[in-house]
């Protein structure tokens, strides 16, 4: 390979990238709909969900906060997603805008987010999430 050569992703990588983008979209839709079954199907049992304020939740805490309406997601807008692969894991990072309500307060956040996805039983499941305020 010469310097400056472009390496194109393989067809398999493009297929997996599309699957991850769909998994992320499905997760956001489940969060907005407060769909407990949908959330549980899309996140790993080992989930670590790190909020921009430093709070970290496991799967039951993350799903429980949404299911109980402790947090109500009004909208989630994902910007351009960059994806890379590491074995059975994929790392995605992207800008994110969130409109939510928690404790009676309206929350509007611009975030930079990074997610780690685990290929589990043929499906991509969220293993880790971390965001920082933009």
C-alpha cells in the first residue's frame, strides 16, 4: 500500500455498520416510547450507562428509570455516527441532542456520545454508553 491510499470498508463491515445504526435508532425509539421490552432487548445485561452528569446506571437502573417515567424522553436526535470495530464489539461516537423531562424539569442537552455495542446472539446490544456535554 502506498502512502495516501484509501482503504475502503468491506461489504461485511458496511452491513454491520447498517445493523449498528438500526440498533441505535431502535434504542432511541424504545427510550422515547418508554418501551420496557424494547429497551431490555436492545441493551446488554452488563450495561454501564454513563450520563453526562457522572451518574452511571446498570441495565435495571437504566430501564427502570425510563419504564417508571422517572425520566421521560421527548426527542433524541443523533448526528453523524462514526463506527469502528474491535472483535465482537463496535464503537460508535456521534453528537446527540436530547429533550427530556426529569423531576418535573425540562432538560435540553447537546452531547457528544460514545457507545460500545456487543454482538450477542446475532444482535447488536448496547454494552456501554458515555456522554459529555457539548
